[in-house]
C-alpha cells in the first residue's frame, strides 16, 4: 500500500552562479535537500516531498543543472564540484544554513560531493542506490570523448525498445511499474536535444563527474555526518556489492538493504523507504 500524503508542492526558479534552476518545495520545519538521479528530475521525489512535508519537514528538491526544467548549458560546466556548489547555492537562495541531504543514483554522488565540499551545510546524509561505487572499465570512462561516439550512444538510448530495456533493468518487478506511458515519457525525455547534449557532455567530461577522477574519492573518509545507505537488493544498474563498498569507505554509515527492490526504492518500496528515512531523520 502506498503512502497517501498530499502536501501542496510549490515550484520556484532560483538563479545560482548564473544558472536558472527549477526547485520544488513543500512543508515547514527542519530542511531536507533531495537530489535526483540521471536523466530524470525532481519530480521523481514528489511522493517523498509530500511525505516529508506531512511529517513536519521542509523538503527542497532542485532539478540538477542539465536536467528537468533547469538550465542546460552543455560543455565542461558539468562537474561534481559545480553540482556541489550549486546545491549549496540553492540552500543559500532559500535562506537555509543546514540540511539533511538525500541523494539517489547520480544524486547520491552529488550528495557525497556536497557533504565533502560544504561539510558545514550538511547535518545528515542518505544515499540511495548511489552512483560512484562501481569502477567502470577504461573504455566506458573514456569512450564519450571519442568523436561522435557520445552522440551515437545518446541517440540510441532514446529508441523505445532501448528505453524499455533500461527501465526493465531498473525494477525488480518491472511488469508492476513499466507502462507504455512510462516508456513514451522516457522516449520523449531522451529525444530532447538539450537532454542529449547534457548526456554527451557528462560522458565527454567523465573524470570531472567521477569520485575518483575528480579527486574526491580519498576524501570520503572525511565525512563525519551520520549516514544512511539504502539499497535495493535486486538493483541491476548498481548491484548490491556497491552498497557494501559504500559501507566500507564511509566511516559513519549504516546500511539498509531492501529485498525485492531494484534501483528505485522510493518507487518500488515506497513505504519501507519512507519509514527508513523518517526514522533516520528523527534519530538524536
């Protein structure tokens, strides 16, 4: 049974470091910053935003630069360090000094970078099926810098058959969650030239967006904030072995593995996910 919280969500646009970012907000109370994954947007967090707001928190969820309705400048502007600075800038734009941070997939990597580079802004950290704990082969890390290869991969990813295949890999129970409408929405997003440009740019400047390549990997040990790692046991995009690697390198982390769940715990195990998050936020 899914959570039925229905707190009203506001949409705002803020300018941070010259970039216009779309931000969803709801609720009043201690702040929770929600960072979404690759290609999607803050809309993935809407049920969680509503749940947090109903539970007495202020949820803030930006569309990351290059995604959703935020600016999509392309090129070398996409780096882990810039994403961390933009996240801190969003907090400043809303008059927030301190926050808990929850990051899913790519957003988990952004949450880690934000915590390392702006430690005084982050009180608690949750990473969910996070990117960054699986070292890709060299050809996958460097292939995007080859002429036209990044563009070809981005174009291929928008083919409906490929969209469906990617979605099926993301869920433990794909037939429950994948609909023709979801595939069509994925096709539309991935066919957007601006989104494709973001994908190509992130591939071309892979090292600047990688925990190892950016030099941030050794600094994971600096994270002293209480940390919760949530992982779907059946995640086929970032297998559960990545969760154990995250637990190994994060000194103050607790690991919760959700059975019968894939890459999107906040969708596929929504009640369990929200219970874990709220209990963690309420710990003294």
